[in-house]
C-alpha cells in the first residue's frame, strides 16, 4: 500500500498598523524596522494549504488556486521548503540518537511533497496573499513534519518566504521583532495579545481597486532603502517609539491611541514611498477621500473613533470599535454607493458580511 502523510492548515491575512518597509538583508528577509499587525479572521481572508508527502512522489510539486506552478522558479519557495526539511532531518537524527528503532523513524525529510494551496478570497482583489500563503505553507510543513519548534521559531521559516508572512503565524496582535543579527536568529514574530483580547475591535476592508499593483512591495521597498532621506529618520527615530506606544495602547485597549498611531504610521509609510526616487504612489484619489471621510467622522465624534491604514495599494482597511463601525460603514457606503466592502463582525470570530 502507498504510504502518504498529509497535513492541512489555514492561515489568515494580517494588516499592519506599524508598517514593515525595507530590508537590511534581502536574501534572509531581515527588515530595517520592527512592525506590528492585526491578524484578521480566518473564515473569510485566508489561505488553506494541504501538503502530502510520499516516497512514491518523484519531485516536489505545487498547485496555487488549482494551477500548477514551478516551485524551482521561486527561490523563496525553495528556501522555505528546504529550511523546513532541514528541521525535519534534525528531528529524525535526534530520534536515531535517542535509540528509536530505524523502522519507527519515518524519513519524511527525504520524500518529495505535493502542495495544494487555495485562497478563499479573489487574488485579483488586491489583498495580501503572500502573507497568508507562506504562513499556511510553513504551518502545514510544521504539522506534516511534526516539528517540535515553537510558532515563533517557525515564523523565521515563514519570514524567508515573505517578510509579512511571519506575522500571520499567530492570531490576534502580532509584533515582528526586527532583530540585529546577521543570521536572522533574532528576527521573528511574537504574539503581543491574543485574538480574544479586544473583542470590540473590528476591521472593515474597502476595495478601491482590484488591479494588481504596479510596483511590487519587494522592489519598492528596496528602492526606498536606497533613495529616501525620510526613511532613515523613520527607521531610527520614529518606529521604535511607535512600537512601544502601540503595544501599550493594545494592552490597555486604548482605541484613541491605537487609531492615531495607525493613521500616522500609514501616512508616514506612504510619505516615505513618495520620498523614494523615482516616487512610488500606492494610494489614489478614492483612497485619499476615504482618509478624509475618516477624519471628518472623527472630528464629528470629537475623538479618534476610526482609523484607516493602506498597504502597497489603494485599498483601505478601517479599524473601529463595534459601536462606531456600523455608522462609519453607513457613511462610507453613502459616499461610495457602488463600492465593495468586507466587514468583519469581529476580526477573529465567525461572521463576516459582504454588502
Ligand atoms: C506590511 N507591507 O507591514 C507592509 C506594509 C506592504 C506595506 O509587508 O519582500 O510582501 O515578501 O518581504 O512581505 C509587504 O511586504 O514583502 C508588506 P517581502 P512583503 O504589511
């Protein structure tokens, strides 16, 4: 009978409130600054990955959303799989050293794998897929290989696939500690608060454009590192203070501070993009209008009741507490009646509404 081992996992998308932008080492994916994100609900924005290993498979193969891709064409995929295999090989060696009978040791590290990965959201919607994709791949490899490493340890493996993926290894509120080493040993994700910590917090995703971005994050951030003067100021003097203030705001469920830092950090990230030469512009007029609407909403409420943030594209993510989110969502749909939004009833649990 054919021997097959199989693991299936689901990993969610995360949206940064302190942005990662810039690498100090492109091969190991070591960032220039720490970052912090909120992991969204697994139910509606996530990647589900199944991996099978068998001694009968002749080569590693991968299907993304039903279409076969060439693994060897992606250095990052090869790196992630090779790193996980080395951890499995170390585990098999330890079993041998511990005197486990050879027939009881499954040499999974030597078998080829078949990977099947699917997003439950349209890739064309311009929402991050590399974060959930690599987090799902590495979590599935960890489960398949029964690796004893902690989630933070495995986040280092996800990081070599895509930087932001290391944060999707955890739910809730997640910091990626930049670290200082040259080998990446101290550059990994940690959970700063779990998903039940702030049940009132909601995320609203406003799909402004479904077009693929013109400049990839990977290419854009390196041009920023090489050309922006503002960037050095951000890395040295701004982000470290913001990381500390943001972690405190989350611990205290202080939405006003959380919101202000979130908006300021998004604005500074996009300012740094504009300070890049040639400049990079991810937000468009609709994105900027949404930011103005959020500020008008906050002015009307006399407090920071909602916060916007934008990644490397024009789509907006709004954070607000439940009581305010309904009104904000109504205001946005009034201003943009034909817009496309996804409202997470709470960002960690069951219901999502599409409307
Ligand atoms: C973030 N972004 O913190 C920031 C904000 C985009 C803007 O992480 O080269 O796709 O694979 O490490 O992870 C996008 O960067 O880049 C990103 P690589 P990645 O979420």
